C-alpha cells in the first residue's frame, strides 16, 4: 500500500511539473504584490514555536530519530529568523540567537544521541528557560513558552515507528 501511494504521489508531482513547464502563460502579467515582511513575532509563531513543540513531543516519546530531525529544523528556523530580521531593536539577531541557544541546543543534541530521556528532559527544560529569558530581555514577558503537556498536532503521531 505504501509503495502504491508513493508511486501515485511521484506520478502526480511529475505531471504537475510537466504541466507547469509546458503550459504557455496566457494570463496577463500580475501586478507586483507588495513584499511580505513578517515580524519577529510572526516568525517565532510560524517557525520556532512549532519546532520547539515537536522537538519536545518527540523527546517525550523517545522518538530519537524524529527528535534529531526536529532539532535540526529548529536550528535552521533560528538561522532563518536571523537572516530575515538581522537586527531587532538594535540587537544583532545572529549574535543573540547564537549566544542564547548554542549551549542548550547542544545539550539537547547530546541527550538525543545518548537516547537518554532524563537527560533530554533536563536539556529541553533548559532550552525552554532560555526562550523565556530571551522574551523577558526583549520586554515580551507575557510570551511564556513551556514544555508541551499535550499534542496540539492531532494529525501527527510522535511515537517512534515500530519496525
């Protein structure tokens, strides 16, 4: 069943790509739309917070391969935030993100590689504390991040797949 689904998906993607390349554009050129400039809050809500949550849920379920994936995604999301908003309130975002997250993210990574739930929980709690410390430093005290108590992603299973 999975092979048939993968084949169907591959066929649909190939067809869409071929259609996009081979279809002449008869529509008039669209007027330029204004550039979208997300705020730091937008990026935190769209990119950082979901990755933080999914990392925590994967760790809670001891799904170490998925936790490692989400850790990478979280690091990449922080890098995208710094590229998108290089300076926030006269603060170099690359520098502040690096200074605040390097050690806690490394501790989380170490716990994942050790496949140690207790170590993961401690490192993840420290990462969460650092998030809140950053919010406080930027006068965003009402934004309080916590270790997820439940799964807000009803369509995703965070348990490690059984082989």
